[in-house]
């Protein structure tokens, strides 16, 4: 079973001591969370790895509504996990997807939930262009490869009807709701299982999730929502 320590190890430098020594000397590797210098053989410094490894899932369920039966989240905003997500998305550090997949796996195991089908909340197209990848889909891909090979990742079944501003650029809750109202439509001919899970990395006001679930509602009986961070 993978641990945070094994995931935090860069296989190339760690397996080649001379290369690691050369990189450590001439190409210092800053930790994306605290910016302290760390080994070329690691993604994060030992202190940040330890802080993350000690972080346990929140032992409470968020209140669901409509077809959303349960809202599971790992942590709140003021945690090292939130800093890890920001580094993953905004630096961006694609290699941190394995770290985040581990926390999603821990969350699922903690609640002992059966998750046969999961849908990534689609990232905004502008964000995908800027990063070069979909942050939610990549985490789920790594979840399947490293931890849950039995899980089925459903391609986004909802299409975007027109462009809208990225939610991260809006602070006001009312503006966030207006920004995504009516922008999603279910793809013609879509058939879904009665129970699905929906994944997003950060939940702020829940406007995008609520709108997405609203259009999914006629196709399913129950939705489990999984989040890494629930901002308060």
C-alpha cells in the first residue's frame, strides 16, 4: 500500500544517488508549500510531509440537499492540505496529483463508502488551458491507478452551453450562483447508474456543485459528494 512518504519520493533522483547529489547542489528544489529548500528526491520537505501525514479526515458529514445524500470532506481551508491543492493548481505542480489522490482514498476508506462510479466536476476550460490538465480528472485517474482499480470514472456527462467566468475570480456568493446558473446541459442519450459520486477538490459556496447536481438529478436517485477542502 502506498504511503505519503512513498508518494513524496521522486523515483529518478532517489534511485540514482550521484544524480540526486548533483541536483541538490546545483538545482535546489523549493518545497511548494513552505518554499524551504528540500531534496531533489522529494516533492515536499520533511516538515510539510509530516504535517500532511498527521492530518485526519473531518469526522463529520456535511448537510446534503436534493439528490445529494451525503457531503464528505477531508479538511477545512486553514490546513496544509489546502496549501497542497493551491500548489497543485496554481503553480501548477502536476506531480502532486498522486498526493491528493491518496487523501481522497483515505476519505473514502474513512467513511467506508462504496464508490463504484465517480464523476469529476469539470474544470473551467480556461483553467485547463492554463494548467495543461484537468485538476479533478487527473486526481481521479491517479486514484484509479494507485488505489482503487475497481472504480469507474464516468466522463463528464454534462456539457457547458456557454463560457462563464472561473469561479475563483468571484468572491460574492450571489455572483457565483448567477455565474453558473443555466450553463450546464445533460448530454443527449446519457444514462447513469442510480447512485453516483461526484468529486471536487475545493468547495467554497457550492454554487457550481449545486448547479451540476441540479442537471444530474433527473438521471440518478442519489449523489455522494466527495471534497478535499470545504471552505468556511
